C-alpha cells in the first residue's frame, strides 16, 4: 500500500546582510500530490526569496546613490553659480555645457535615484 499525500507545505528562509526573507506555500489536493509538485513549489518559493534579496540589494544601492546624489546636486549647483559669476568670454566649453544643463528645468533629475521594489523580468515562476 502506498501513502497518498493530500497536503504539503514548503518554506524557504534566507538571511542576507542581517535581513531575513521568507516565502512559504501550501498545496492541497484530495486526489493526491506528487513529490514533483512539492519540489516545484519549493523552487517557486526559493525564486521568490531570491527575488526579495535581489530587490533588497537594489534598494540599498539606490539609497546610497540617493545620498550621494544630494551631495553631487549641491556641488553642481555651487559650481554653476561660480560659473555664472564669470564673464561669458572666460567660460570654458565644459562650463558653458554645465550652465546649459543647469538652466534646464529638470536638471535635478540627473541626481535622483528612485527605486520602489519594481518587478523585473529576470525571475520566472
């Protein structure tokens, strides 16, 4: 006599950089569950946990770039104000380009980095 599995659950837990990520899934079928179905569920949970770690890394890097961007934005604006104080004939080609960029209404966008755990297509389920 073989034992028929009617319910199963899988859980994957990962730790990365002092953060913990967990995915769990339950399966139920009165007609029985094959071990391959349980294994596929485990793989899906692993992919979800891996995706969470990947997005965590991306969010952490984005926060770092955002902090760096604030400094770079202030520095850029300060340099542009110094360039504006110069006579037009004394400005270098790079300085003229910087001013042109500074005069653009959206110049601050080059220093922004927004990431909100966007879904990407790298993970298949």
